[in-house]
């Protein structure tokens, strides 16, 4: 982490793993999490199934706290499993939704 900071590069972004149902996305992020933990990275997995049906503000608070925890303990990996369960369809208007999922 100190080496990363010493070259003054921006923090890395993220990776979105997509695929149809039963394509192995959850298995893949579990494998990535195990590899990161073995490399002494801080790994936090958030199951978005638990956020479905919660208010927008409650879901954002959970995700923001998770992101802050990982950002404060670099290197870190934040895994958002089943993110599609709390995101609106492409044709939906996210501004009109009061609940997530």
C-alpha cells in the first residue's frame, strides 16, 4: 500500500462481474475473496439480498459504511454479492423508487 501511495496514483476502481443466473458469479467472488484474504487484504462481503426491500437511505448507509471500512484498511476488497437485486432495471427510473429491490 505504501508503494502505491508513493507513486501518487489514484486509487484503483472496481470490477463488475456480470452473467446470467447460475453462471457462477457468487462462486467467483468467493474465490477472489479467499485469494485476497490469503494475500493479507481486508475482505468484506455484503450480501445485497439482505438489502432488498430496505429503504434507499438504509441501503446506502450500509453500502457507504462497507466502502469506508474497506477504504480505511487497504489493501482491501469489497464484494457486493447479488447487486442486481437492489438495482433498478435499465428502463426503470431510480428517482421514483422509495425502496431498494
